[in-house]
C-alpha cells in the first residue's frame, strides 16, 4: 500500500487531453546536458508541462553512472533512482553528433524547438556548430540556454565546473557551515546541492527569454553558472563579512541571540529565528524564563547595543543554560504554544519520514523494482518546488534506457523506417532494441491532486472551460 503518492495508468503522455494548454504544455525543449544541474532545469520545465527531448550519446549521460558515488547501492538498466533525480519526464533520443546524419536529426529537432538547454562548454559547442551565435542565425526565435561552471569571462571561463568544487568549495559554502572553533573541520556538502539550486536560476532565465520571444519573435541567450548561483546564495555572508562578521561563524558569538542554534538537555539541536531582536527579544526572554534585566536594561535591548558592548555572548550563554534544562519533547510543544519560531535540526532520515513534506507532495513515493527499498518497492523522490493550479501535482514518468524513443522521434521528424535502420546500423543514432519495459516502469506516478488520470482530465476540462469563458 502506497502511503502517500499513487500510481496510475500506463499512458506516457505528459500533457492533458482537452483544448486547454496549461503551464508549459506545447513548449518543446531540446536537452543536451549531463550530470545534474542543467538536467534539473529541464526536469523543472518538464514537470510544468513542457515536452523535453533528452539527447544522449550512444553510451548515455554520465549521470547514469553516479548513483554509487552518491552512496547508493541499487540500480539496473531500467531502474536508476539517482538518474531519475534529473531525468523524469523526457523523450529519450540517442544521436551521434559527430556524424552527418546524427547532427542533421539534431538540427531538425532544433528547427521546431522553443528552447535549447546545454551544459557543454563553449569551445565544444563551437566545434559542433551548436553555439549561440550559430544557432541564433539559423533559428532566430530559439531560446538558447547554458549552465556553466564559471562565468563567460575571466580566466576560468572555459574550465570544467562541478557542484562540489565550483559551487561549494570556491563559493565559500563548504567553509561557512561548520561551527568555528578549535574543533573546526571541513565536511562535504550534500551531493549535487548546488546543482539543483542552479537549475532554478536557469529556468527563471529561460522563462524570461520565452516571454520576450513571444512578444518579439526573437530568442535570446540565457546563461548562469554554478559559481554565480553560489555567490547569490551567499549574498548575506558576503555583505556581512565586509563589515566584520567572519565566516565560518561561532554560534556562541552570534550577533543576534534570537536567531541562533541551541541544544536541549537530551542533545537535540534546534534553531530559533527571530531576526528582529529589537522587537521580539522580550517575547522570547519572558517565555523561556530569563531574568527581567534582559528586557529592562538598555544594554541588552537592541542589536545596536549588543554590537557595541559584546553582551550578545552573555545573552547566548544564558539562553543556552536555560534550554539545556529540559528535553526537546518538553520544549517543542511549549515553544509552539508561545509562537516562538523554532525548528528541530533534522537529519535526512528525519526528512524521509516528515508527513508535512508528503502532505504537500514535496516528497512522493514512486514504485521501483525490488532493489532493497522496502516491502512495497516504493522509493521516496522529490518533486519540482513549484505548483500551478491548472496542472496540480506533476505527473512523473521515470527515465528510460538510452535511445528508447529515438525511432519514434525520428519518425516524427519525417525519416522512414529504412533510413532509421541505416542510421542505427552505421552508428549515427542509437535505437533501443532491448526487452520491452516492465509495466511498473511505464506507469506514471500521480501526486495527491490529481491522483489519477480521471482527476487529471477533470482538471484539464475545468481549465478549458475557464479559458473558453474568458474568450467569450
């Protein structure tokens, strides 16, 4: 029994029937990306309704090999949860872009596409003729988008960039999270943490360019980088560092005592977040039973005073002494009753069992073949962090083997069966020739609403009716 999400019929269509075109339905995206960051962008667009053609080499995206490096133990040729993280909702096309016919098919796809997304470096794109300048001349309305490691200028412009080194290490993220002190030790950021964040930035740029292309008929060049997104995420730290706030920080010296981490008597860490100390310090201090001097003596009542006299250290020590007197089980209901903004510092294991995340379809269970995931063979995945009322929770379609849709897509481009056979034989393309996919792989996964094909149709019909009423 699936406790939260559900599975539905075996339709592979990512668009709803009916006259309406909700979200990005009807948008065509050509995805020439590898690993996680740029594929994450393509997945976002796909979950919002776009049709995305995933272009792979005959050996497949490098991301198909990465599960083990994440610490995962189970995968098969048809079941790969690590690859699905950036691979849901695609049409799977394998083209050898070093061949004439492979590139010909690629350009045919691009001629009718709205968006081209790539993570290839610029020199390689120029060699293939897939750089912005070349494609913009051929297809002026095409939105061309690139996710880079570093920016377009500077000595690192054409260097390879990865989440761990470009976003986390160079961006200062890795050095900022551990607590400063004698036991400071650098750890590793969660795998692909910067990749998934960067995918959001590229998607925003693409949507801006699409809006302009719709008005003008002219596409644009959209660029972001892992390093730039890291700088964006570290914005407050970069500003504060220049005025004397070092990073990494020491929580015992936090400038705002009511925006800090604390630990209870049973060793549970939690974070309190009242950034407006001047307004809320008394509310907090009275609630937890601190001495009245902390809201009556002006040397404690404003952040400006604490910054001058250094008494923030004393306030933090006193708050810490009080919080260590009770367990988290005792503190949590009381803090919520007093409307003190706090959250327990949860582990990934905690998050996997957080009903709040499942209630909002942030996390969803998807069926996989038996790979050690539990008796019901379900595996918890994340969904795109945005919802459109006209689409509801996204319908997810798992990844397919390399070249699974190549033949079908080439037929749509006008190639005959004999031509496709010849291209497959000479290595210009790769068409899937393996065993038929199990029904479990073909089944889409529905969220909470729509929870099945019927509800999806009802949602589409309601949208169509609304659009018709506006037109009339």
